């Protein structure tokens, strides 16, 4: 856990490079009327926000239970704060949940920063469609940037513009909220 909490701020900072693709040309020439094709990677922004919210949530538990001052709302400060109180956290009933969440954040950031293009991102979660027994996975399709689709083993699929909504449905399902 200690290593993950030390690594998380570094990976969080490194993920900034994934937010917006940069041109590989060192001296791009703008032609009148041409458009810039760069765009924001919303999934990276979503992940970065999720990391901040998760660390902040666990920090709030420490603050409430131990009566200590809250850290500054930044990933490095929150991670250091949680690391300082790691021994106490490890003795609490939700310690396994805390460890799993932080580990998942590290894995997600590493995959975002240095994705393995040849690997399938297998089982993610049970399908969010009512009464579907399928499992959702990310499967490469078509090649090229944006050539990815998400589908379940029973045949449901989601387009790229639906991924954020899908993630929210998966989170609700994980928390046991009816979808």
C-alpha cells in the first residue's frame, strides 16, 4: 500500500501527457482554413478526477475518525496524508476496500500511460443491461486511433461517446444501486 500511495502522485502527474495528444511535428505549419485535430481525452480527465475524489473520500474518513486537519485537495498531498495514517487505516474494517481501490487506481493509470496495444482488456464487469449474464470487455476493433469498442459477451455494445455513461452505470452496479 505504501508503495502504491507513493507511486500514485507520480503516475497522476504523468497522465497529464495523455490528456491532449500533441503534434509530433516540431514546427507545424498552419495552412489558412485548416483545423487543429487535437482533442481532449475525456477518459483521462475522468480518471484523474476519480483518483482525486477517491483519495479525498478516504482522507475524510481519517479526518473524521482521528480528528486531524484535512490535507490540501491535491493528489500528492492526499496520498502523503493517507500514507502517514496507513497503519491506522490498515486496522480498520474497510482496509481491504481501501487497498483494492488504490491498487485499481495505480493499475488504471499505468494502463493509460503505457497501454499494451497487443493485450485485450478482458473482463471488466458484469453487463449493465438488465437480466444480461454477459461480461463487459474492451476489445480492439478496426485499428487506428479511436478504433476500439466496448461490448459484452452477450452482444451488447457501446460506442465511444457512450463510454462515460457506461462507466457510471458500472459504478452504480458495483455499489449495488439498481440500474
